[in-house]
C-alpha cells in the first residue's frame, strides 16, 4: 500500500510526550506503526480527538515486551484478539496487531494475525474508518475514505450487505456515522442493505442498541436521521415508540438558542425523551429494552410524566412549589420538553414571530430552575415524637400535613410557626 499525496499536519495528540513515548517503544526495533481509525478521521476534519489507536504488525506478546522494556504499563485488555492497552500517566493508547478475517459469524470473527496493512483495513466497517497515518503524518487510504470524508459520504468497505451480516450492529452504526459525518443524500447501496436487513436488528443486545442510539442522538441534527431510519423500516425494529421526531428537532433548536447555562448542554437522554410518545408506560418499556440503569430509567420516565405540569404561565409561587416537589434538574428537563412540544405543535414559542412574552416566560422558568435554592423544612420526625406520640404511621402523616401547610404558604413559616401548626394537627387527631 502506497501513501497518498496528502499528509496529516502535526497534531497536539501526535506530538504529545505520552504519544511519542509509546511510538518510540513500539518502533524501537524498526517496526512500522500507524495511527488508525477515529483519531485520523477526526483530525482530518479538525475535530477533537478523544482516543488514540495504534496498529502494529507485531504480535501482542511482542507489544507487551516492547512496552515493558520502555517502562510503560501494558494491560492485556483483549490480547486474544490482538489488543493491548498502553497507559502513560493517565493517557491510554489502544494498540492492536494487524489482523485478517478467517471466518465471521455475527458479532464475533475468527481472525489471524498478519503484516498486511490492506487486509487489516479491509476489516473496518466504513471507508472513513479505514484511513491510517504514520507518526510523521503520511496518510494511507486503501478504499477512498479521504474523498468520502470530504464529500460527507458514509460508505461501507466492500459489499454493504455482507459487512452487515458479519455484525448487524453495523447497520445502526451506519446511521450513527451518517448523523455525525454524512451529508445528504445517503449512500444508496448502504441504505438498500440497511433496509433489507433491518429485520435482523431485534437479535442485538439492548446494551449495544442503547449505545448506538444515544450516540446518534448527540449528533448536531439527529431528527432527520431518525426520520430516515423510520422511512427505511429500521426504527420500528428497535424503537417503535419513537414517534416524535418533530419534538426532537425543536428541542435541538432550543438547546442551541437558549443560554447554555440554562440548558446544561446537549443531553442524549433528554433528546430520547423528546423523541418518544407521551406515555410513561412506553418510556418504561424503552428503558427496559435498552437496559438503561435505574437512575436513567427514572429520569426518562420522570421527564415525560412531569412535562404536562410545566408551563410558562405558572406564577412564581406555583413555580417554587413545582421545583420543591420535582427538583431543579427535573423541572429544567421537563420545561425544555414542554417548550419543544409547543414549538413542534406550531405554537411558534421560539420564533421571531412569537410574542416576546412567550419566549421570556419560558426563559424565566428555566432561570428560576437554574438559580433556585431548595428551602429546608424546619421539622423532623423527632419533633412529632416529642409531643408524646408513639413511632408509627401517624408520625409520618402529621409531618407530611405540616409540610404541606408550609409549602402552601410559600415556605415562609419558620420553625416556631411550623411547631405550632404541628401541635394543632396533633390535638385535632386526638
């Protein structure tokens, strides 16, 4: 394989002392190594590089020896598949021996180690992920990935249907990469293969589907890709509850035009909530299918349950009561969801033609959530027991009734007033 005429200019991650140390260790005996995959792709686009992956023809055991000789910590994270992780300081580097497929069966493949760079690149899913470069920036592009990257084409390496049958997750990865790197129209051969093989998707684990969906939703404009998945029959196989791409599109717009401190950035789970139908039961079903954590499930369901209660028309006292009951984070998420729903329904709440009062009301609600400090109810169960009651349900009931009285008075009564109210309720109970 010959290098292209293009070169990758020196990048901070390429020239970092940690990277130089790993490269020096791996090439100490003259072996050629290259950066591969996402770090090359993203560097060519001028995007931040998160993970640095390195390929080498040396076998894993040899890689371990070279790293140990240089005093670099080596972890055999996937040594049977050729992968070793080098750690310098707090920076990890995934180092993988060149491989070729001997046999593929679903997610897994039987591989053999090789020194053939083209054979290794042929195992990649998309041409834009098959790019590699040497430490001095010489680019290798065996499948036209550089032209695809510049044109916004997400194209499979080889036959799309064969690559998907090797690992069905690649079908979802196509849409995820299209959302982050693609430009319309999508590659027709890839799209045809995804449409034909969509019925295979239910065989994937919930965790793998979840990871792809949440990553897709963090794309700059995910709603159009979600609609494409719907039109190709993909969405109904994994997420039939995703019936609200218009609200998702509106939410992404609001995240962009609302002050960042009020939105706290793009949030995949909030975007998922926007995409789903307005049903707590449906949200719970999605959470179970995607194997969300208990905290993620509660947040997803809670956003959808809370959204109808959130309105910019709430007066200041009603806002404070809602914040006390739901918490600031949940009110913020529910407010953005409700606002996006209003926009999607055509109420023009985020557009220049809308009244300034509408926009200011939504912003004001988010401001309240961002700056609100939760008041502390001044009584505890011990205060009820001091009145001579025995521990039991009556203690909780009296405390809850006193707290409700305190909330209705906008949290103003102090401890003395709350104790007086508690004594009155206790006498009434007796």
